[in-house]
């Protein structure tokens, strides 16, 4: 029988890891997450429209950026420069919006320096999703939702929501907390959608040849809902750019280098894999949906067009 001191130390280590460990996909107990985010802020509001049906759209997409670094500022400046030549209609963020523990509240001073000053100048709205780092401070997810009321550019109507633009319906999901309610909502919304293109976006990839690899949790819970219903699953989390082989008609893209960069080696599922700071652009009309990866020097690195 180990001495009593051993058991005290073991319990202390477990409690400390539980309270202060880096939040990772699937590792936050659901009861704790519910305390962080009131049920009404998890619920999706009704769908809304950003651009009239039938119009072509151009959308900026990036994740993994908010750390106040020179890299973040350089990629933000590149987005602005690109936007001045070819206008984006709006943007989506793919989570890990603010390192390393999200925001302390709507009055956290980093909103000004890590968000307003860098992205307000584009003059568009950014429809954001939550990543694992955005669940760091207990109050962070709520702060990110509520800041939508204080900002001309930041938009997070809830932890999950859907909207339409042109020929596309977008579905923003909270991949950190994939509750049964959220999965049911997503399946129903996808089934009900009459739009030509259905794009689901969030933070965690289902498949990835980046540092985090495949997600058994999402392969089990999310993939069966997306397959046969959505055209694109767009994420961040790995700090690189990837296009992975489709399953059926479902294509997988990772754009997680809006401020962070990590090496990547292509794997069996890779159609494209590159370690580069930059962003993705999604362009869609009634006939095609094109994803382009653009490096911060504004060099296009890869493009792929889906057709219907
Ligand atoms: Fe992440």
C-alpha cells in the first residue's frame, strides 16, 4: 500500500491537470463547458442572409491567428492588401481566434490590438467559430459571442449558426463541444437546405496530415453527418494549408496559418499540403466552388474547383 503522501500528491496532480491543462478536443468535461457557455448562447439563431440568392460570392477564410505576433500582423496586412484589389464579401474564422486561452471578457484590451486594429480596416464582417484555445478562460466563449454587439467587424451570433450567401449555405459549428443537440441540429439544417453548395466550417479537422492528425472523435460523430450532405468541410487547428482527398463528394480543407505556422509532410490523403502563413479564399457561383490558398506574399499556392 503506497503511503498517504502518494495519494495526496496523485489527487493534487489530477485536479491541477483538470483545472489548468490546455484544452484539447474532447478533453473538456461537458459539465464544465456548460458552465462556461449559457445554453442560449450555444443554440443556433435562425438563418440569415449575407448576399442575395443567385449572386456570386468571394469569402476570406482563416484560423489560428490571434497572438499579437508579427506573423499575425503580416497575414492581416496581406488580407487587407488582397481585399483592396479583389473585394471579399465577408470572412469566416476557423477558431483559435485568440491564444492561448481566448479572451477574458468583452473589455479585454487585446480586442483592440489583436482584432480591431488588424481586421476592422477591411470593412467587412467576419463570421467566427470557436477553437480549443478559445475555451481557455471560462468566460472566453461567451465574451467572443457578446463582442459581436461591440464590433463593426466581429460576428459570432452563437457557438453554432447557419447563414446563406449567394448560392451557398454556410454552417458554423463548435467542434470543441459536439453535443448531441448540435449534431442533430446540423443534420436537420443540412437536410433542409436547398442551396447549391453547403459549406460546413469549424476548428478541428476530421482528417489531417498536420501535427494533430486525424480525429477519431470527429470521424465517428461528425463525418457520418457530413457525408452525402455537405460539399466542403473547412477547418483550422493544424497550422498549415491542406486539401485532403474527398470522401464521396465531401472535400476537406485546412486553413490554419493566419498567424501560426508549423511544418507538414504530405500523407496518403493529401492533395495539397504546405507549411505557409496565409489564408484561403472561397469563391462560388451556381456552377462552381473554388478554394484558393494564398501565401502572405499574396502568391496563390494552390487552387481547386468543385463543379456541379
Ligand atoms: Fe486548435
